[in-house]
């Protein structure tokens, strides 16, 4: 009888111990941890997306006064430091003729008959100004930078404003008298700080602004070998000659008949 009771107690203790083990093993802590991690990660992703959305909304709101409209055809007049000159469009030169530009970088006047590809292109080498001025005539914004003064993170910041953006183009400009400069047809803004809010204001105000460039709807796509401009091997940059240099074209020619505007893309 005594042995039976002892045996019963031992048996009960064993069952309780086994039940405890089974209970401990039945809690899927690994799965719970994984779920928690996924939930936290998803929350972080959605939180980040929400914040970026808020930042983008604030940015768009801040740029609203610089969006062209019937009431405000040239919002760049509100941007401090913008230089504006009125140029006649459609004055072309051949591929070997230099234009004696009076502005550096140039932002209007006579130019090559072929435009530089300007559909979000960042050129690593300096490009012939006469081709880039034609891009401005089509409504592009050209960011030129002094390669001796802009590099590293600052260059990456400017690059991010151009890559993949239609009617945007960027290239080094040797000898530029400021770290970088923004050009659109008839407009220029020279700056020193890549985080300057006026960069985005200039782009918002003047990129494909139908009121400020001569050829609305004209293409920024690469014309290719047959047209005389290949983006991977563009015509090289040559400093502009002094006005009046023999064999050069004046920046503007009074009374010149403009050529037929380029067709849209």
C-alpha cells in the first residue's frame, strides 16, 4: 500500500513535469519575435513614407508661388539674384563656328543647329556651349558647375536634381566664376550653396515655362549620330572667343531672320 502511494506520487510528479515541459515548448516565442519584428519594420516603413509624404507636400506648397500661371507668367522675377536678358531665338550656327558669347555660361543668343540631349542627362565632361544653349531654347534648365569647386557630396546633391528629370541637363563648366550656375533661356542664377532653396525655385519657375523660351514643345531627346550629337560623346567645350574675333558669330545679330522652330517630340 505504501509502495503504491509512493509510486502514485512519483507518477503524478512525472506527469506534472512533462506537462510543464510541454507547456514551455508549446509557446512559439520565435514566431512571436518574428511577427513583432515584421510589425515594427512595417511601422517604420509606413512612418518613413508618411514623413516623406509630408515633406514633399510642404516642398510643393513652398514652390507654389514659383509655378507659372496666367497671372504669374514668369515667377523667376520673385527670385533674388536672377539675371534676365531678352534674346531672339532661332539663330543657328554650323558645328564648327563659335559664338562670341557675352555671358559665361551663356544663356541665350545664337547657337548650334543641334541641341544637346537634355532629358535628365548629367555629362561628366564639359560640353560645347552652342549645343547647350539650343537646349535652353527648348525649355531646359542647365546646371553648370566649376569642377575645381564642386565635388563629392555637393556634386551628388546637384546630380540628384537632374538625373531622370525631363528638360534638365548638367555639365562641368571650366573657369566658372562661382561654384555653380543655373541657366534657362534668357535667365541665369549664380549660386554657392547646393542647399540653396532658390535652386528648386528657379527650376519650378522656368523649366518648360511656355512664357519664357522660344520653342515650347520642342524635344530634349538625343538626336544621335545622324543629327550630329551623341550624348556619350558630345562635342567638347571650348571657351567662348572675345566679341569681334574674326570667324566667329556674334551672340545676337540685329535684324537676323530666325529659322523655322524645331518640331516637338
